[in-house]
């Protein structure tokens, strides 16, 4: 096993090519992988690219029965056409044996607007392919109050005599959310960590949290082959999961370490001096507001 770049509080980061690292892992050893690979050369990730099919084969080998791979991707537009890379990747995973358990949508509430001259609507969403080896072992759905959960429903059924009858049945008070997950993105939304914006493509922290808590339980281990800015690692730390991930860029490994350090040791909040009223010595009847000085 490669020596980690750093490891603390069950969070281990390897400054390694993910394919080399995966080859050191045992068969059927990963329960959950959450990642957003450097797709379609949409952004420059310090010049690195990846051999998709080789990595996909290793992810299939190392994913355990009941394990899940959450693969967040989108397509570039080249010569007026979307590439379709995302769908081809999903189909390739299926050819290896993965089930396409769910096609989830990551929707951006505040997307980058399309140019005035563009003949396309604003590009506002990406895929999250939920791929599983057999049926998922863990599913902790996000639940919300049902709109009509407080009302009874008239359930129709036909009796033995053929007569239609109605029975009052209590509705479920809560229901699962839809598979379209919406998030604000960008500064102050994807994360409050200013250091994280040293990476060109941040996954929203809330998205990572939602995926991690849906497909794993407390104490489970999560893998990310393209750790990037360390969002998956940070959210594992905050949600009581273990984490191991690879990042080929040394610069991004340093960035991840800073984020984890800041999460474990947040800076003390700045305390603003209170405004106090002081007496004007020349005329004690007059008061003025002034800001206290800290000596």
C-alpha cells in the first residue's frame, strides 16, 4: 500500500495516480465511491487527464457486492454538439456488470448564464449516475413532510362480490425527495472555505453530504479517486465516515490538507469591539458614540 500524503482522524489522502492505487486494493473492498472526474477537458486540472476504461474496470473489481458508485459528470459542447461522453460512460459501466440503479440530476439554482448569442438555454444541471454492484446494501433516503400527509386517503378496492368499496387509510406523513437535487453554487454557497477555490471545479458540500449519508452508515468508509479540493473527504469527516482518496496533483493535496486542518481546527471568530458611550470632558452633558479601543 502506498504511504499516504497525510492521514488523520480516519481521513487518508494519497498523492497518487488513482489507477495505481486501485490496483493495490483487494477485490470487493469498497462500499461507496463518490467522485467527479475531470470530464471532457472542460477544465484544466493542472494538465492531468485519465484513462476512463481502465479506471472503470478497477472500480468494478474493487466495489463490493451491495456497493455503490456515484459518478458526477457532464458533457462539453464541441463544434455545436454535446459530446455524449456521460452517457457512453454510464453504458460502459453497465457493460462491466454495474447496475444503473438511478440517474440523478444535480441542478444548479444559479448556473453560469449562456451568452447572449448562444442558441442554447442556460446549462443548469449535471448527471449523478448511481451505479451499484447488485442491489445497494444501504439506502438512507432524505425524507420531507408529505404535502397531504395529515389527511386520510380513500383507497379504492373491489370486493369479492365485484362491488367497488372505499376504505379510509392514513397517508404517510413523510415522503422521499425527488431524484433532482438542487443547490446554489459558487462563492459562499458551494463552501465557506475560501482556500477551496484554488480548485477550478468544486462539488457543493451539501451535495457530497447528501450522497454520503444516503448510501453509507456512520463509520463506513468512502473512496474518491479524484479527490480534487477534498470536498468528499471533508464531508466524511463531518458526518462520521472514514475516507481514503487519491489526488495526482501535489498542489491539490496541499489544498486538501489545509481544508481538513481548518475543519479540525477552525479559526477563532473575530470579535468586533463594542460601541460604548463616552463622556465629553469639556461638557459632560454631551455624549458621543465612539468605538472602544482594544489596547
